[in-house]
């Protein structure tokens, strides 16, 4: 049961393609809370590093670029260092490169402040380490998962819907490779927080998943009578 009167922090963690973004966005809308897509932040910083030709290892160049990095979200678009990166951060180039950059402790450390900046207004955040590292004191922690096959099928459908070329088998391989890297890196690996509720969305509709999350939110945030 929640004890403080501050606006709630609701976090969803889980592997790539589990539906975290769409579910978290909808929960944020229903709760009238800001939505924080931390995957987009890691993708944006990967794009900035690639465009500056800075490899994914700790170096003075990397640290300098981290010091200058800014990211903002406006009207559903993502801006990094002033430029609109909404589309480019969803490309296969970023998909292939985001995990090695995300594994760098210096990079993760420098994003902590950015991710926590707006916490006083309450938020719904999604990522890999929201419940374990970034917001360990979150009011509601959900670990959203689904089978690799289902997650790959969703990514495949999203790409086709955007009019992009897509191959299911390639995506399944990418999903598995990214799971492996995200779960086995030393810095803030993908891991369920001990106090998180696990929700397996395999075979559930979007509405059903959102309802399950909203039930958990109501359970935690409704004062006992
Ligand atoms: O959720 P996504 O697919 O947009 O995330 C892209 C990558 O960013 C993912 O492979 C791992 C990394 N990431 C992370 O390390 N920590 C987070 N909180 C969010 C994403």
C-alpha cells in the first residue's frame, strides 16, 4: 500500500517487443500522467554517437558527447540535441547498435538525471531498469513479458504497418540477440525487480494487458477504507 501523497510513479520493465511502450502510453493517458519512453532515449543517444563516429566504448570523446546530449519529447516526436530523430531511431541501424551503447556504465549513469528530471510530477515510465535502478521507489512496478515468437510477430506487424520492409525470421533473431545482450550486460541488466508484478502478455489483447495494469494501479493507489 502506498503511503506518500506525491504524484504516482508507475514503471513497466521487460524485454524488447513485449508491448511496454503502447501499454505504458495508454496507462499514462488514462492516469493523466506524463509518459517516459526510456528506450527512445537510449535509441536517440545511439543515433548521436553513430553520427559522431564515436564507438561504443568508454573514451574522452564519448564522455564529451554525453555531456552535451539533450533529449526532449514534444507532440509525439523525439528531439536529440535539437534535431528531430523520431523516425531514424526506429531504423535497423539503431536496432543493431543500441545494445552495445546501452551496456556502457558511463552512458547509463549520464542518463539517470535526464530520466529522473520530471519525476516530481509523477509519470509512467517504461524500459529495462526502471524498477531496479532508475525508480526503485516506484509505487507500481510491472514486469511485462511475452514469448520471443509473439514479440517478434508484433515488431514485424508494426514495421509492415509503417510501410517498411520486414522479415519475421530476421526480427526473431534480433529479438533473441537483444534479449541476450540486455539480460547479460554488467550494468543494469534487464532484470525483474523483486517487488514487481509479472504480467505475461502472450495471447492477451492490448486491452486485456492495459486492464491488468490498471487493476494493479488501482490496487496499489486506492486508499484502504
Ligand atoms: O524498448 P526499446 O526497444 O526501444 O529499447 C531500445 C534499447 O535500449 C534496448 O535494446 C535496451 C536499451 N534500453 C536500456 O538499456 N534501458 C532502458 N531503460 C531502456 C532501453
